[in-house]
C-alpha cells in the first residue's frame, strides 16, 4: 500500500532536454512530487522496471524515432501499469480520441500549460488505483 501512495506521486517524463523538460521540472518540484526523466524508449523501459511510477508523461514522438504507442505497449507490460499522458503540438480531437481508445489517459497540448499539466496528472494519480477495473481509464478520462 505504501508503494502505491509513492507511485501515485511519482512521474516518469519522457522528454529530451529543452523547454518541455524544464517546464516539467518546475511544475513538479519536490517535495510533493518525484520525477524521473527519460529521453528514449529504452531509457523509459529501464525506468519503468526500476521504479514504481504512477503516471508517465511523454512526447508523442520520441527523439529516438519511437512513438507514444510503443511507449504505451511498454507501460502496459509492467505490473501495476501507470497511466500514460501524451503531449503534442498538434493535439486535436483525432489524436485525443486515439490516445483514449488505445488505452492512454489523456492528451496535453504543447507548449505545456502548468495548470493543465498539474490538473491532468493529479487526476491521473487519483485514478491510478482504479485502473485495474475494466474500462475505468476511459470512463475517467472521458469526463475530463
């Protein structure tokens, strides 16, 4: 149980160095949040194996050529999988629907807005214990 409460406030952010990563660092300052960063799918895979993570926030297209869909497959393959939030400059209804229908939690528009990111991730952290129930992610996300 204690591990779940830690995981609920632990985030894996899959972003290269730059503006988005700096924004994530500012938004999720300690002591309330623990943030791990990864740059590639391989780094994200390793981080997911080593740490209990409640939410993963990721670029839609990773710098190593992989996409959020491949990351989602990795996320769904770990015990107690975290929820995945995708971020993209071209966040539209089509991409939002695709993220939700494939099992992601939500879609954020870039540049990242601190209030929106914090709201979305906080809600995802609250939903994380419910994710084992079939359809709970989609029903929770659809109400956002």
